């Protein structure tokens, strides 16, 4: 649902997912575009000006987190309950291309609950139920450059 916070009313309810929605993010520069990810194993792109025309792409598990790339407006990242992280070309998602995934990495052995691209270009941080925080270099193909068990139990967010 999209809400008008000034009067507390629901502006629109979307129905492009068939199971619980785990994550929704506004695009950082295209103010009418929403990214969503759900337990139905799908990533969704919606232009709220055309709410019945969602573009969908397959996830390789139940969604845990999805974010827009802060360095490339045509990319987003999604993580799943099996520890995977995928980078999507949103233009390919919007055009219903057969394979919109640019790369996939197995970031954790269990759910990758959170991810965040760093202010420095080509760095991604992931966190998981395994208690590890990891830093990935995305320059060519993703490579882990640092991993630390924070010894704090499962980690649910990184920012």
C-alpha cells in the first residue's frame, strides 16, 4: 500500500505479489518508481503512475532484502533466505528479458538478511543469520574482501 501520510489515507494497494512483501524501496532519483521483493520468490518494479503494470523477475528464494544501487540507477540488489545476493539490471526486468540478473553470489550459508552498497563505489556489505558481516568488492565479479563474525547472534540489518 502507498499511504498519504498527511491525512493517513491509503492512496493505492498493489497486488503484484502473491505472498508477504518483505521489502519496498523508492527509487533514489525516479520518484514514482518502487522496488519490492516478497516471499513469492519475485522482485517487482512498479511505476506508481501505472500501478497495474508491474514488471516482475524471479528470485532464487524468499526475499530478505532489496535495495537500489546508489551508484548505478539501473541496478538493484536483492538477497534471499538461502544466502544468495543477486544484482539485477532493472531495464531488463522492465523489458521482461529472459535473464535480468547481472551476477549472483552466495554471500552466506544461511539467510542474507541485509545488504547495503557503500558510499565508496563497488563495495557491498552483507549481513546474515550466521552472525557474519561481509564486505564484497564488485569491481569485476563479486569477491569477498572482509568477513567478521560479530559474535552478536543473527544480524538483521546493516547500514
